[in-house]
């Protein structure tokens, strides 16, 4: 199920839970995207420095070492305008406002459904 909008796009998956990270990789590898992985926010920030051509960052909020909010802030401080999407288990409007105010462009609520994720990510490139 190759996806023209995501083919060869570089996506960084930031997720500390191994099974969740494997699940997201399984969904996105079918699109032809180039996938990078990180297990914490600090490592994610370092990967952004090393890979300035990252198109999308799909970041969990609850991360060890540096949480998603702090990592998003650091990524924005270095002037990175990469599409930054939060993964959250919380769907409350207060949480969503905090996510968007923290520098994220968008969010997905867990459990993440494959079709919805691909549609959301593709939408950024099919405009």
C-alpha cells in the first residue's frame, strides 16, 4: 500500500513503548516513507540536529529523559519547522490546547488507527 504523498518522506517516530513503536513502523513502512526511531525526547532532539531533512515527527507526549512538550519546544527553538504531531492517550480539550500551544502542529489520540494516521500524514503533502 505505497502512498505517493508519503513515499520517500522522512518520518521520525518518537515512542518509548517498544510495541507501540513497532506498530507505528509497521503501519508506515507500507507507505514507502523513510523511518527513523527514537525512544526518548532528548534523543529525538539530537536526531533532528543530525537529520535536518526530517519531514514529520510523530512524538509521544509521555517520554523518559525529556517529555514530548520539552522536546517540541527544543525542536522549535532550533528553528525547525518540521511537521510535529503529538501522540497522546488523552483526548481532553485542555490537553489538546496544551499540545498545540507547545509547538505541535497537530495530534493523534491513541489507540492510533492505521488508516486515520496515513490519511492525516498524507494530508500535509497533498495540498
